[in-house]
C-alpha cells in the first residue's frame, strides 16, 4: 500500500454509522452496498464481465479461480518457481498438483519451459505478474490454446497493471488480485477474482459464500448450489477499496514515471535493465537490473539499497519446504499427494529442479520505488546507481 488518508477514514465512518457491515443487504434501508459497488468498479477497470471481492486475500482468489475452472484431483497446474508459495499451494487446496516451471530473464513464467512441462494431465497454467512485471501473455495464451489449457493470471503483485494496453487479469480465463498490506492498493487483507466466464464466476461465487443456498442470487444461477466455504468480503473492506481504486491510476503513473527516469537516465551508465514483456504496462513497483554474476549483483545492491530476488526467500520455490516435503493439509486423506487420482502425476520436486530460475534470481537486483519520491530524491538515487555500477562491474 502506497497511499491512504482521510478519504478512506470518511468512507469507513459512513459504513460504521450506517450499521450495515454485512455485504448482503438487498432491500435493506440505509445499506451502502460498498462491496457490490467495488465489484462493479473493479470489473469495469480490469475489463471483465465479473469481479468477486473476498476475504482471504489473493490466495482465496486463486483458489476460487481454480474452483471456477473445475480443477481438482488428477490435474496438473503449471506455476513458476518465482512467486509467493500461495500460487502453488492454491493448486493443492483444490486437490490438484502444482508443477513448477522456470522463469526467464523477464522474471516471469518461461513459455518454453511451460511447453516442456505439459503432460496429458495438465489442465491449467498460472502466469504470475511478479513485482508488477507482466508475464509473456501472448506466448502463454498461444500454448494454452494449442493444448486446451485454462489460464489463471496471478495479478496479486500487479493490481492495475497492463499488457499490450489491456489490464492484467483480463487476458486469461480469470485473474486473481491481492489487496493485502504489501500490495499496490490495500484494505489490509482481501482479494478479488475477475473473469468474463459466467460458469467460472458462478462456481467461484457459490464456493466463496457459505450461505449461497439461501441468497436471492441462488435462483438465477445456471449451476446447482454446492457447499463451499466462507470468504465473503465485508462492507468496511468495500469502502476502503473503493477509495483505493480511485487512487490506483495515480499511483501507477507516478511509479512508471519514476521507473522511466531510472531507465532513461542510466541508459549510458553500463547497467543492463532486465527485459520486460511490456515496459508500458509494467506497474513500476521496482526497477530491475541484471548482472553477469551474483558477486556483481551483491556489490551493486549493497551500495544502492537494492535487493536480490533470491534473498526474498519465501518467493523462491527452493524454500517452499512444506510443499517440497509434501506436508499438505491437516489429515493424510486430504493431502492431494495421497489421492489415488494423483498417483503417477509429476510430483518429483527437488530444490534444484529449476536451475535457470535460481541463476537469474541471483544475478538480478531490484530497486523498490515509491510514487511519492520528489524529483530531487529520484535524481539523488539515480546518481547513487551511477557510482555503484562502476564498482560493481569491477568485481
Ligand atoms: C504473487 C502472489 N500470489 C499470491 C499472493 C497471495 O495473496 P494474499 O497474501 O493476499 O493471500 C501473493 C501475496 O503476497 C503474491 O505475492
């Protein structure tokens, strides 16, 4: 979260004083319908027919997306080795098996490795737009079409970003967003699913609402109501998110302007900018540099306050210990690795299974940017980079 202030306070105040904090409130006098309104506004912004806001964060949105796609035991889903573990564990949550693939120099899922990892059991791909950087959606969608696979975009670190002029989360069959505290916009925790597929939406809607059978919308569903879990958003979330949404494009344009300044003003400094699948659509959360060696990357990061993605630990597949050791769920019969339909699927995880990913992550340096830096602050930081690169390449 980059910006928050009096506007959010005022909208939350209105919700609290209305006395209606539960999102369900058809015909209830004084109900502000903040979640309903946020969902309509988010769908419109992303460019999809539907948006479903929920508690439980981006993790819940990923799970709802997979539920919506009808993914389950017997299915393999390809995820990148550089992402937050929830991308992979959401697959396990629906009983399916995550297959971990390499990222390429853009830090996103490598289409060629996806191709290599497809088996007759593959049902879906989850491209992740890590640190606001769009994945290669064109190549990935082509592969998905060729093999009849579903595509669930993990947009959790890229709220509002785009690819080729269209927002992330509108390219695949569905998109999952996070609004947790560390994301571009936030209500503390929470997430959203976007899709234009009615059946996918209905399955996700029913799954996320433990009371689905008793809602007025149940009569309009084209699918039978089944028993899901409880992930409904509340009106306080909705109110905060509606203000955050209004801030989003301003945050993105400031981040992008600052990233461009770094890239343009350092273009003659001997730094290699990490290739991007869409520099215009990139959210500008970070500026990314690549070096020939880890030693050079560490020397540069040490001087500039940058960080190596390999050091983020939890976002690197080789550290996903409970997953690699197949310790899933609270009961052995609910562990997807024990499910009869998952026997014979690709579950041969090892910490060195994606060597290219590990190599790229240890030669990359991210500088985190802030949209509220003054022009002078940006100039000062650019000068620090200019000096640091000379020392780094000498290592
Ligand atoms: C790439 C990615 N996917 C999924 C998630 C899960 O989001 P949440 O923490 O809101 O459940 C995150 C959050 O850190 C993330 O960065």
